[in-house]
């Protein structure tokens, strides 16, 4: 049974990596070799140069960084405070409220697009970076993940901090945040990867180059070729979009896996 599971894992990994390998090889090959089956490789950066000059990727990168890390910053604050409340504080209806938060995990984000859009219309935030970010400021997944970690931290540490005169915010910042660092890294990777690759909501909300993230910009760039797709440039642009995520995962993969193991998520 174990061999069958291992074999299945290798097959799935192979199926996942084949398109990625094709994308990387095509991005670094001359455009005339992009659609050929000839087993040869000629290294070039021309596709990246052409793609970079054909679309405002600098602006797209700037927009994406502001949106992604703006969301993450607010999420870290709201999720940390809420997770501490659910893990350590006693108040009326705590379990019921926590279950309501978890229900959010079962609701696909696409279902909320119409009501969220109407709210942005009322607030006058259409075609703005803040309009993209607002629906994601609260995160049930982050609250759940941090709550699981906070509950494993010995309560004696908090009692000792109280004896030293620390208030609640000082306790959270000096005890819970440092001890939950792997979980924060894991959640940060999940949040960044999700919002970096988010496409449908920014596509609906944005109409200008000044607010479009990379995913929407890449889609418009790929559709801009009237005589057919230029696969060399398209794959080069796609590689530029996904490279920061791949780099972040390879750097933090140990913390990412260990934090989920510590939180009891299988």
C-alpha cells in the first residue's frame, strides 16, 4: 500500500512539473523554436526583453506588491488578535462565534463577488487597490491556524508576564508572536501565494493600469497579439509572474511544512 501511495505521489509530481518545465524552456528559447518538437535548446533573454517592453510590468509589479503585502499586514494584525481571543480569553458565545468564523472556510470566494462588488460601489472604491484588498482583511484560515498554535503555548509564560506588569498587547507581542513564528511564516506564504495569483476579483474590480495586478496584466498581455499567441513572450511573462512565488516556497518550505505539522493539520 505504501509503495502504491509513493508511486501515485511521484506520478502527480511529474504531471505537475511537466508544464512548468515546458514553460521555463520555452521562455528561454528563441520564438521560432517555441512550438517545435526538435530536441535542441538555444538560450536567450530576448523573450523577456520583448515581454517587458510590451506591457507596463513595472507598474503591475508595484500594484501587486502593494495589494498582496497590504492584505497580509492587516491579516496578521486581525488574525493574531482574534486567535488570541479564541485561544485564551473567556467570553460569552466564544465557541459559537468561532464556528461562525470557520463557516467562512466552506464558502467559495466567488459566491461573494456580487455582494462585495455592491459594497465597493456604495463606498466609491471601484478601480482602486483598497477595493481589491478590503474583502480579504479578515481571514478565518489564519485565525484557525494561529489559534491552534497559541493553544500549544504554556499558559505559565503568560502568567509570568502578567506578574512582570505586561498588558495584553505586550504579552501577545513578546510571547505568542515569537513562539508562533513558523506558523506566521506558513500563513504568510499561503496568503501571499493566494493573493499573488488571484485573478477573478481584481479583473472585475479594476479598469486601469494604475491598479491592475500582475495576473490581470498578464491576461491582457496574452490577448494583445492579434496574429496569434507569441508563446516565447507569453511564457516569459508568465515566468516573471510566478518566479517570486517559486523562490519564496523553496526558501521557506521547511517552515511551511513544519508549521502545519505543529498545528495538527493533515
